[in-house]
C-alpha cells in the first residue's frame, strides 16, 4: 500500500496515520522525495482501504501488490515526465533520441559529436568518462577532467549530458557536470550506488542487468525512488542468451511490459542491444514501434576508429538518417 | 561453393564439372529444385574460382563459406519472393499479415475467422489441426477432417492456408488442402520431416527452435532446399530465456540478421513471441519496423474462449486495428 | 488422480468406477501397459478419495497434482527398475555404465569397442546408426545394415544395445536389434515418435531437450507411459546456456530433482553435457555423486579419429579408469 | 606474456627489460603483490621469447594468450594454496568445507553455529552482515557491530571468517574482523570494488556473476591480482537459466574448466547453486567429485527460521552428515 501524504500533513495527523497502519500489522517507511511525501506500507492482513483513505493528512491511498511499490503504475495517475530544463523532456509526447560516442576521447571528438547532434536536433549527448571494462588492462575512460570538457562544450550549445557513474564516491565530483547519471548493466544491482543516487536531485537512468529480470530492474529503481529521488528512467539494453550471432539479445518485449508495470519512462539501447553497427537503425525503429519513450545510440564521426565499442558505433550520417526515420515512424504511429 | 548449372547442361559438361570439383578435393551434391539445378560443393582447399566458372554448363558460381549454402544470401541475386497464386506474395513489396485461431475448432469458427480476415484484407489464414502439446492429455487438434472444412471455406473466399505438419506421414493426406506447411518450433530440427518437405512442391515455413540458434534455423532450411524445395520462409517466434514476465523472448535482432544472411523471406510471430494478448500489437509493429517480411498472429472472435492458447489470442477488432497500424508504419518506412 | 485397477477388474466394476469418476467431473483415460492397468483422471473438483478407493476392482488410488501423472513418484511405491535380461538392470543397486562410440562405423570398430567394454565389465553399448545432424551435408550414420552388424557382435558377447531412433517409421525395422531405443534431445518433444514408442515393449531412454525443462522431460515420458510402455529412463545431457567455454551446461541439479519427482531411473550423459574429452571423467563422477542411476559415455579406440563427435569421445584406457573410479565412488557413498 | 622479475631486479635491469618489451611493440604494466613482482605485457607481434628470458633481472617468462594473464595457469608452476594461518589452507590436499548461516543474526545464533562447526571439524565460518537484497524494503544485515560479535566468538574457537563486502568504503572498517572478503554474484563485475580489494592483503573469494561467463570471472580475479593481491579463490554459485524447478543452475562444468584455466582454488556453493534444502547434500558431493577445492554451505540450527534464504539452509545435523560423506568421497577419489 502507498499512502500519499498531504504536503501540509501535520505531525499529529502523521502519528494518527502511522498508528492506524501499525494497527493492521503493516510495516511502513516514510519516503520524502523532491516531489512528494509517501508512506510505503508492507504487510499481509486484509483491511478496508477506505478507512485509511479517510484519515486527515492523506491525499490518496492505493493498494500495490507488486514487490516494487513507488515505481509501480498502480498508484500514480499518469506517467512520469522528466524535465531536464530548456524544454528537454523525457517521457512526454516526443520520442527522445540520445546519442554520442561510447567514450569521451577529447575536445575534437566532443566538438564533432555536438555538431552532429545539433544537425539532427538531438538535445542529449551520451559519452563515458568512467568505463566499466571486463579486463583491468583495457582503457578505462579519461575521467573527471574529460567530463569537465564534455560539460563545457555541451553547455555552450544547450546540450544535456548523460554519463555513467560507477561508484557512490564519484557522485559528488561528477554532480555539477551531469544531467543524467547512468547506472550501467554491471551495476544494475549495486545497491549502495542506487542508495546513494536516491539522495541526489538529478535524473538517473538504470540499465537492466546483463541477465537481469524485469522485476529486478523495477526493484533497482525502487531503491532510487525510496532513497528520495523520483527522477528515474529505465533502460532495456539487451540480455544475455545462448545466441552468438550478435552481442546481446535486445528484449523488446520488455518495453511494453515495463510501460504497463511502471509509470517511469522507458528507454531502449539498440547499440548494446544488438552490438552490430549495420543493424542499429532497424533495432532503433523497432524500439520506437514497441513503444519506447526514447533511444540511446552510440555514434562517432569515424565509427571504425572509436576508442571503445567500435563494432556497434554508427556514423554521424547514419545518425541523421536514423532520426529522420524515427520521426516518420512516430508520426505514423500517432495518427 | 555453389555452382548454378545451366538448364541445358549436358551430361558431358556435367561430368567435366564434377571432375574439376573432385580435382580440388571438394565433395559435391547435386540439388535439383522446382527452379534450379545446383552443385553444392564442400571442401577446404584454395582454388581459382574463375577456372571453374569458365566451364561450359555453368551459369554462375559463388563462394559460400557459411555452414548453410543454398539458403545463404551470398550466391543469390535478389531476395526470394514466394508466390502462392492469386496475387498472394511473401517477401515482395508488401508486408504480409497472416492471422487466424491457434486451433481450428469447427465450421462456425472458421466462418467468423474468414469474415474477419476479409474485412482486414488478409489473404492467408493460420489455424492448427494437428497440435503439438507438452502433455499427452491435452487437446491435440481436430485433424484431417477439420483441415478439409478449413480448406473448403477458405477456398470459397480466396484465402490461402498455413497449418502445421507434425510428421512426414501426414504430408500426403494434408497436401491437397494446404498452401504453406508450417514446421513448429519443437520440430525445427526434426530432420526426417525437413527431408520429406524438401520433396514437396509447396511452401514451407520453418519456425526457429525453442532455443534454436539463427545458424540452426538456416541449416534446417538448408535441409528443405537441398531436398529440392526452394519455397521456404523463416519464422522468428521467440526464444526461451530466464525472463518469466512473458512466455517467450521475441528475438527481433534475428529479423535483420536473418535477412542479411539469407535470401529467404523472414516472418515474425509476435503471438508466441510474447504470449500476452495486450502486447501483441506493439510487438507486431516492432517486428515490421525491424524489417520483417510478414507477421503471423493468433486471432479469434471471442479470444478468451479460444480452445487453445487463449492467453495470447487477440480479438478480431484488435486485428483490424493492428493491420491499419502495420500499413501506416509500412508506408512511413518506405518514404 | 491415478487409479490402479485390479488385474481382475470386471467389466461391471470398471463401469462403476468410471461412473464415479465422471460424477465428480473428472475426465479419465484408461492406460494398459506391460505391467499394469491404470485410470488417469484429470479434473479440479474436491472429493473424498477414500470413497473411490473403496470401490471393487481398484488396487490403489493416489492424488497426483503434477501435470505428468504416471511417471510421477507420487503414486508408485518404490522406484522403477528396468530389467534388460541376462542380469542387466537399470535403476537397481548398481550404477550402470553405458559406453561406446558416437557413431557405429563398421565391424572393426564394433569389435574393438565390445572388447573394451568387456574388459571394464560394461554390459550396455551405445552407438548411433541414424545420426541427427544440424547440416544436411554431414554424415548421417550407416543405417540399418550397420545396426545388424552391431547387434550380431554384441549378442555374441552378451552386450545389450542402446541406439537412437529418429522417427516412428524406423521402429519396426530396428525392433529386433535394439534393447533400448534412445530419443535424442532434438526429438525430445517429437510427440508422434513418443506416441509410437508407447506401443513398443522395449525400453526407451528420453533425453532432455536442448533447452528443455525438467517438467517437459517428464511430460515427454508421460507420452510413452500413457501409450502403454512403462520401461522408460530419463537422461540429462546438458542444456543450452550463454556459456561458451564448453558445448552444453550439464545440469546436475536435474539429477536429484528428477529422482524426487519421478520413479523412473535417471541417467547422465557427461559426454554431451560438457563436450570436452578431458573433462568427461570428472563430470561422470559428479553425476554419480549427484545420484544418477547410470551414465552414458562416448568412447572410441582412437578417439581423435572418431567419425563423429570426436571432441568429446574418450579413449578405451580412460574408460577403464572411469569405471574404476565410479565403482570406488559408489562404494564410498553407500557406506 | 608474463615476465616474473627477480626479487633483486635492479633499476637498470628493469629499464633494459621494459625497453626490450617496448621494442617489440608490447604495452606493459608492472604488478607488485605480496608474493611477487610481475610485468604483464600485452601486444600482438611475433618475437623470440628466449631473447627476453635471457635478460638479467628476470626469473621466468611465459606466453599467456588468454585475456586474463596473472590468474592463468599458463605461467605458474603448481597451484595456488591459500594459507589462512593456524593450519587452515585452501587449495591444498584437503577439500575445505565452509559453513554457517546466510545472515548473522546475533550472539546466540553465532554460538550455536560455531558449536556445530567445531563438531564437524569445520574451520571457516560464513555469515553475512551486509546483505545485498533485490528489494530496498528487505532486511539488509546487522552490519559492523554484528561482524565484531561474529569475530569475537570465532576467534575464541580458532574459526576463520568469510563474509561479504559490498563496496570499497566498507573495507577499512571490516578489515580487522575478516579472514576472507567475499565478493557476491551481483558485485562480480563491480570493478571499483575489485580494484580496492587488490590493495588489501587478505584473501578474496569472487563469486561468478548471475549469468557471468567463466572468462569474466577470471578477468574479475585478474583485477584483484593486478591490483597487488594474489590471495584469490573463485566460486561457482549457479547461473541463471530458463529452468524454474530450482533457484539457479549449479554449473559444475565450470569446476574442472576453471581448474584447468587458472591456478587459483575453486570453490562451489551448492546452497545458492540449487537453492533447495533437501538437494544441497547431493550437489555438495557432486561438486567434490567434479574436483572442487572446497564448498561453502548455508547451515542454521533451526533452518526454517533462518532470517534469510531459509529455503536453501540445511540443519546442523545434515551438515554433519554432509561432512562425513565429503570425507568418504575424498578418500575414495584419492585412491
């Protein structure tokens, strides 16, 4: 059960509410976010929800039987729209395209990427400065200084930044330069990191684990929400299966299912989801047709020379074609 | 290596060709289909392909390093278009929609289905009369008499029939009443059945195995082609993964990859691919956006009462909506 | 519910029983096997089982809530022991080792295999004469004539034969020369084949599907039992997962679980289960420690030269070592 | 290539070595651990390894083509044996049994566990004080104070402690009370945590990821080793597959393969690997038969009341039976 508390819920009302919750043998946790004040209540006994809803200090109350609570679609009227400022919104009327290189390499590459994004009308740039790598001997990103460069150029052109954070100790340093903190697939159940991002007032995009379940992804999002941060997007990026003809199996079934189960925006990552350059465009279109609120795509001026994940990176020319097709598709589906 | 023989290749030329092939230590198999005469040659040594191509009796010759040969895109100019007659084509300019109930139940249901298909402009009806079932105690289909009913009504209205064949001994009886023989996921590597379908001059649609690889699906198709039958479509119907939020994981990555690897038409089965009624429409659209040549969908007048696979069967009303959206999408993608 | 009928159940008693079953809204199917006469009853209503058990003509009655019925451990007292004659038993006190080449190649190879088996005290020889192959261009086995040779040599030395049957039309020809019909992983849900083997009075070993579930394997066995044949063994042979360091993932969890769920003997196939020669011995031992009633192993005089599946075939010397270790393990576990 | 440097390798010799490495276009990284001084060299060109081995300052040099280097079996003579002091060794002659509750609950439970371990001759106790949980609302462990209690009681009785660390900021506080830091499956690719554990002079046990590959597990171990810490054990704990009859699929294939690929000790976790109490004993025995250097098992005085993972926790009585059988098996396999 989720109880939405009135903004002006008095201390006295609050106590009466929690006493009632305890009286039906439910445990509760108060969650205060940027936008609301909630009591998440967990228990098993039967009770009359109206007798709780009628208490003073409560704006609304809903049963939520899912293991995740605050990220469930069951209590929230309407879908979450995330506003990054400057008219950049995720989860609203328009499908959002985020693009950029796998790794930030340096000023020239940032410039060329920003230029390509502007040409396509893309307003959010991706790019890693901390890179999780299977091998300790691989390139691990250019770090905070790179992020500052990235930020400087993007801000000049009104472009928002999404980039991966790998551990909670990085958050503070990264904070001024980031619009969306990305949690990578390998950290999808790094609960300490999720806890820490719950305390931040910036948007978080959580990628599904390498073979994470849909339920686990939603529970990871619940960590962030219950930590106090409602600004969350979910990202499908492919799961690991037996098939070896491509890198991951992009699970587009997850798109309509996540949108049904949760009120959060759902993003698709076709670049990692198939891992082969020439198939990124069709899988982007398929993502949009399946109902994704946005896509995140790896692009580079000279894709074959990209410092990391070159195999799945598309060219800026293809990015432009992609955006054109996404817009055509979007408008066909609306009518 | 695939050698396409001239239709008038003389016995003498043929002998010279096979001697040359043997001289480079390749094994060969002659394949004669409805449409062509091929020598599939398998070996490892290096050789000058031009010296073979120049021999009399040969119309073309191509290296094909894949494990599958005749179904590979490497030797064939253009894509395979299957003509079922009466202007019904698969793999051509238009996305094909096939629809109908999971199981044929009887005359009334056939009538209502045909009526719904005609309303949507659908020209191929699906419906099982032999049903593979995990449990021996489940309904196994109404059999040949049901197929005859199915045929009678469809023919009256110019509708083509696709239905599952489960073993080679059924082929002869089913033959007069079937336009496309469907090989189910559980029979995807039933090599005796595939061999037998290679000898039939009717179209075959092979579903990918329950956790079949893309490579295995292509090799299963190779069985049919090398048996003498070029009229083959490939069907992605979802693979088995760890995820339990839906029935199967529809692997749309497979669509553009199969179209790249093979010249055969590629069909998507979103009904089995997600297994949940309310998500069949978005997954159909995603299939088309990914590049599928067609989709095959389970539909029923009263979906909740369908005799089998009720959970994934959509209503005739939703089918009509679906076809409308598919056409809109198709036209958006063409421009 | 499974009702075991008395051998002398009169027609009158039988009618009274089936009327009672119908009166509680259960559907029933009578199954007559080599060993018993059963009524498998399927339904959902509540009823007093004693009121049925008390009817004349019934020797015992049990509730079986599993989807599989006759192969369930819930109704049968004790485990199934299969007697192949000449003191060769499967599922009894001793772990059974079955061994031999992947494919039967010819008289010399049969001779050398039989000699190796006799040296180790192995009484069941495996060897394929019909080989399911992913590619139509691969070696498909030497067929019935090979089986006759195989049979002749084995019979001279008191060795029993297990070999794969690929389709129901082969059963009649193979019947005189086979002690155990093996159903391969790719045919694990070939329901027509399973139906046909239900009508045969010879032992059947069913391999789990390539990514078959435990529940599906048991239901496949139910096909054979409900067809009239109780002589069934189940075989774990590895499932398909994401891991590429070996051929299949031998799922030894399945061993104790199958033995709990079913009364049938459970065999492990470590050769296919790992697919790498040098690891077949440890995985054989692990299978026995997990509780397998037997193992089936590929062995060849010159393993590197074996005509098929050379990568997983062990030498006759290693087979001897293996059997010694299995016996040591067995005796350690008994004390 | 791994170059083992002499302990007295002079600065001059070192420079000559690195110049030679650079001259063949290899990149190198110097790794100094508790036990050795290594140059890990990565490159692609061909060269004469003897010309490098002959340089002063080098004790040995080996080609290692694997992606992981220092944890590979290719350069190290003999297997790694980890000495925890007081005659407790892992990877030596005796199979190590580690046992204890899933979560540390309090003094009484610690006492009863220690008593049970002493009775069985078990010298390493497991128990979580920081628990990774899918849901933010679940019990997350009793934390550092619990660890101190855990330590106090264990030290009194000469029992070593293995417990999970979830993030690098916990290491310093936990350090005095821990003998083996466990990295859980969800943190198997938490590279910052692995880096930090590389700087610690205590043993680390890394669990395979939820659907981690064998190669990834070895690369995660490479992080720790290349950070400066050679005291590493690898742990197979089951992978995620399609099968739902149990919690995870214990992948015993991984045991002999990890032992072949790496010189590190290999542990099996049958409790998580099957997740069902009654099957933990057979899967423990199977692990030992497959060649595991040790097993780690969840046990509790009243298993049904265990605060976490009750379903897979065995009783102290069963633990004693288990240890007896492991010893019997071990001795049977040695002879």
